[in-house]
């Protein structure tokens, strides 16, 4: 299913999950900061190839992660067919997870998302990135804050759990504290399982790298990025218990805990790093 030179991306929490290719490349592929799929043409993996992979799979598989930038880009009917096939060939599979984008989620109704949840789709990883419209436009994310909140609330209504991926440093120098407050305000409007932070990295060949070279964007320093994490923690007031996780390899600090009960412990850790910065 994979070719020798293919790079397969998946969340670190899915390291021990069976990977099932659904798409290659990215159906959007215009984010200014992303280099992951720049040289890969978007395509759907043909269903017979997916079915062949499932037929040769381990019957007692418990978790499956659908690979590709956003497998939901294939649409509701194909997603239903895919989940039905997983249920047929891997009857012990209790959870199917996937990346998802705000843009493609908008193509689904609440009823369709609820149906997919009942068919086995139990977790999405969604790149919200920031709660500021000006930063979303600068980074060419393809959605607005209100669109993001609308889709998140729709998922809540559909009872389809998701993890919220955000990126600190993305607003640029001297904008981190403001960005953290806006991002926390956005997240406080919906329920999410986990808030996963990523640290902005300037990748070679991206539009953002060109912006940095031209002086159109200045990344914040490490201390300002730590202040952004601290401000996030100070302003997040989740409706239910929510995990706050900065353990992705890109992060400059590795902490994890559950809000609200672990807030002070997490803040103490961040402040300790700030004192050393």
C-alpha cells in the first residue's frame, strides 16, 4: 500500500495503531507554514486497494488510524463504505481515528457526522492553529474562527470526539500573548478531548520561509513562546475535563495534565522554564 519513498504522517498518540491509507497528499495544500505535502499530488486510494489491506489485516485489531492529510475529503458516502468495510474485516476494532480539517468538515451535516460516529469513527485530530482571523488569513488556513467554532460545535452535537491542535509562535513576534488569549477564547466555546500544542517551525521551501526572508514575518523568541503557553493555561476554562498536552516533539517544553485540576502544576512548570529562559 505504501511505496518505498512515501512519508506517512500520524499523531504520536497513534504510534501503536494500525495505519490504513485513505488519501495521499492534501486536498487543500495551501497553508503557508506547511511543507508536509508540497511534493505529493492529492489522490484518493482506490477502495479495492483499501479492501485488500483490510482483508490481510489482523482480525483482532482494536484501533485504526486513517492516513492522509484529511481522509474526510473523500465525502460521506465513501467514508460510510470505508467504515462498513473496517467493521466487516476487523470486527474487534473499537475506534477509528483520522486527521480532519475545518474546511472539509463543513461538507458534512451534523446527522452525517453522528452516523459516522456510530459506524466507528471515534476520534478526529483537527488543526485549528489559532483563534485570530488575521493570523489564519496570513497563514492561508482556509477557514475563519467562526467557521472553526461552528464545526467544533457541530461535532459536539454529533457526539464525535476530537482533539484540538493549536500552534504557538504562529502570530509572530510581540503577538504571542494576544494570540494565546484569542485562541483560549475560541476553545472555551466548545468541548474537546485534548488540546495539543505545536511549536511553529519555519520549514524550508514554504511560503512562510519566504515571508521570513523578506522581513514580512518575524518569529517570536523562546521566552515569548513560553509566555504564550502560560497565557493559554491562564485563560482556558474548559466545559469538561480536558487534557493539555505539549509533548509533541516540536515543543520547547514537555508537559501534560488535565484542566482544570492540573492548571497550577502546569503553570509552575512553565514558570520554571521561564525563569531559566
